[in-house]
C-alpha cells in the first residue's frame, strides 16, 4: 500500500532557477495539502485542494509560488524564480475529503544557493 | 482562530522512563486533535487522533493521549520510552467538520532518549 509519494527527495539549485516539486497522493484520496517546514517558522500550510480544486491558498508566500493539481493523482508546487530563503523541507499530504486525517509524504528537502 | 501550544521545545528522558508531552489548544468549536511524530529526515506519521467518545485514546507504538476539555489540553503519554522514540512530536488541531480542512500544528517537541 503506497503512501504519499514525493519527488525529488532532495533538490539543490541556484538562486533564480525554477524548481518543481511533485506529489502523488494516496490512491482514492481527493484532498491534497502542501506544507513547508523551516526551523524558524515550523510547519506552514501553503495550499490545499479538494477534488483538484484549490480551496485555500492563503499560505502561499508570494507570486513566485504556484501549485497545480491537473488530476486526482498528481500535483506540483513550482517556485519561479527560487531564492535562498525558499530553502526548506516541503511536504505533501493527502486525505479523503470526508475525513480530517492527513497522511504525509517523506518530503522534499530544497536548498537554494 | 485556532492555535496550538506545545510549551516544551526539548525534553530528555531516560530509556524506560515515562513520558508526557504537553499540548494546549485554542479553538472555538469542537476540535479534532492529532499527534504526529517525525523521525529525522522523515515525514510526519500519525500517532493518534481524537474527535469524540472516550477521552483517552490509544495510538500506535504504545502511545496514548487524553483529551481534557476543561483544560484545553491533549497531552501525549507513554509509560516506558524506548530509544527509538527519539523524534520530534507535533500536536495539531482542526475543525470537526467531517471534511478535509486546514490543520494547525504546534511548533513541536523534540524528544531525546538517553540510554
């Protein structure tokens, strides 16, 4: 039973480059959440989707960040252009839209130089 | 607005000793409460959750938590800690709506276990 799958697990890039993080939710789950974790700010919700529709993107820090969910089994979080302060661990989580319990992926550790 | 406070940033216990991690929440309605654990370099794993019924809930790995409405608390306990329990623990609260929605996480408590 595969859990939430995220790729890549690690990403090192240079400032100004575009970064794309990918997430495959648990099969059958129709809600998807993107979080960012840093030492300074802890775990922050960036955006979440229900049935592929963005419900709340108030946590997206800037226009440089965008997220899409083209279908029920795939989502991307894009940062363009990336900056050193975007360095963090980005988690994807999924759940059934009828439940509150979220299941987390292993995270993508992003380092922007 | 909902909020979660984990007053202990870092706790050290000896292996075999009992453990209690504190969590206080602020929420205007009936909350849905969670404890997650994060091992180094890993994602968050659900330990247990509470939304109604018996106020003492059992979770995985021998953990339990007790919901106390009068104290707005949801403390996590384990009678005997194992070295493998060393990790970071997060308490979270969400609305009891029956639908997926935003969870608010505490800042976490890092548990160190000495042998």
